[in-house]
């Protein structure tokens, strides 16, 4: 389980953190999570940052294990 708490809410993960955990590139993580429901998208246009909630990460990990 990934969940940690800061100020009452779950810690959002960066693509770099997920990439390190999975041993893949951050670009791969960004593409995989780009349209995933529940991902926080910050910015618009060319400068977009995403943050991945722990529950979304766990959902995608379960889905990837089945595939």
C-alpha cells in the first residue's frame, strides 16, 4: 500500500516517483496516467504536470497485473 498522510490528505505521487518504483521512464508513466480518471492535472498547453493519488496508482497496478 502506498498511502501516506500529510495534513489529512493522501500524498500525491509524481511521475518520477512512480517511474522509480516501477523501474520505467517518467515519460511512460505520464503517457499511462494522462487520461486516467482521478489523476490531478496541473497547468495547460505545453507545461502540464500530473500528480497521481495512491488509490489511482493501486488501481492501475492491479489492472496491469491482470493484463
